[in-house]
C-alpha cells in the first residue's frame, strides 16, 4: 500500500471518528463512500486540496463542522408517515389523557424533526380531531439548522406528501403552534431545564447511531418522557425500547411504548407553563388551508412485554410477535417457512427486509426488498426502504428513481380509491 493511500485511509478514519464522537453517527448506516463523497465536496467548496489542512480547518471551524454535518445527515420524512400512529394518538388523547388532565398543557416532542413534516402532522391531526390548540405545546428538535429553517417556513413539495402534485404551505395557525429547537439528543444538557413530555415521536433515528450513541439516546428519551407518557418509534427500533419500565402498545400498525408509572412527575397547569429555550423564529409566510385527516380508531390495548411468549396463532402472527419482542432470528425462520409455501407473498419478503435492516445486513435487506418489489411493483414501503439503502451507498440516481416510483404508486392507489 502506497504512502498516499495510507494517508487517505487515515484521513477518512479521522473524519468518521469525529462524526461518531460528536453526533453519534454509525458510519455503516450511511456508508463510507457517502462520507468520502461529502468530504470531497466540502473540500472543494472550501478551496482546500490538502487533506491534513482540511482536517485542521474542520477542527477549528464551527461553521465548517455544521456544513459537513448538514451534508452527511439524510432528512428522510414525509407527512402522516405511518398514519396508524397518528390515529392512535388521537384516540389516546381524547379517551384517556384529556379526561384525566382537563386543565393541563399537553407537551409533545418530535425528535429529530428534520424538515418538520412529522411535527406538522401531529398539529394538523389534533386540529382536525378538535383538540384545543391553546392547550398544546409542540416542540420540534433537530441537529440541522438548515432543516429547521425549512420547517419554520412550512413550504413543501409533493415529495413531502407522497401523493400531492402541487407545492403547499402550512397555515399560519399551525406554524405558530410549533417551537423549533436546535439541539443534539446526545448532549447531556439537551432540554435539561425543560419539563418532560407526555408524547415523544422519535422514529428512525436509532438506525443511524452507533451502539454507544444508541444507549445515550435511549437514556435521554426516558429522561424526557413523563411517567405514563407515550413514545412512538420506528418498526426496526422496537427491540431497542423493549426495556424494563416500557410497555409495548399492541395496536396493529402502531409502533409505540408507554412508560410505566412509578416516578413522581406531574405536568404543569396551563397558566403556569413556561418556555425556557429560545426557539428558531419562523419566517413570515402566507396562510393556506391544511390537509385533512379522518379519525376513526379501534380501542387501544396495552400489555406487558413477556419475552418468548407466543400464543397459538397462525404462522405470520407468530412471526410478527417474535419480531416485536426482538427475537429477529426466530421471526426470520417463521417468515422463511411461510415463504417456502407462499413464495409470492410480497409483504413477507418486505418484512424479511425490515428484519435484515434491523440486524444491519444491508446486502440481505436489499435482496429481500427487491424480491418484494418484483412481486409487487407498487409496494411503496419496499420502494422507500430500498431507496434509503441506495442513498446510503452513494447511488443517489437509483434512490431518486425508486422514490419517483413510490410517488407514482401512491397516486395510483389514491386514484383507484376514488
């Protein structure tokens, strides 16, 4: 190996170590090639050709560090992502939380909020359900200043809705209900002076973090959540939060936990609520109508997690139960057994892909997602997950093509439903 290549490898390792140390990034989650590409772009933008000079500049420039992080982080989100979670949220608030807390402020946190679609989805869902907005305190937090600026403007293209054609803008009434906060969940001082939250959305963050960063993030979220509060996570993150003191919610299609009672915490009455953090100030923009959402939900069910417990149900239900409890190997065995008898089941192929992602096997996950798409070319979730894998490994063209297919799939589904 030449001295030049050795220096390049050392430089790459220095950058990757810095990203893991400061923001907890798991390099494998985004790919070495993507980081190498981003660093090359940043060096070109700075007019620096020497790698040692760039690393020295990066170490001493907060602005350049922020630019690097902005370029590495992938804000993948859209409105009403996993709609079942929002529908469940409404029923929980209307049937359980509000009757027990008639005079209190409801505190909700979206982290990482990225460009704001999730936080706005929460606000619009509660508005349509008739929840009094004067009793809502909604925070959106993210490490990216660029994403927060876009969130504050509230202007979105069809990609953010996955099924809309024109550019849309969030109404002023909804925009004004959200406080945008820049911060890092891994910072021990993050929201340290704030009261806990009754609801936290933290979905698909953990898959990008290193093991040590995950432990820090889980601890921080538990600190920020009220006793009996709800935590919404991504499907692949369910095993990480199957912990003592966290009860899994078994509503179909809802990936969430409830923090068990036992800690003496109380929410503040509305008139005493305080804001101790200076938020990002939203830009002054015009008002337009917001999307509508229909709320019709079954009753929620809460159970205590019992590892290894499986009832006599059909094969797919058993597989899903094992996956939810974190026994991914057992779940995979059952899905494979099912596929041996039903090889054209696209959803089973998709579930195998999700489990491979959770086990950090991108190659196997890509293979399973490709099979799902081959069997069902309009499988929107498989298209989106495969796009993320392609993006992570530096294939932005392929990722964009898959996202376009997903958008067309959503449009076809919407038209067929009319």
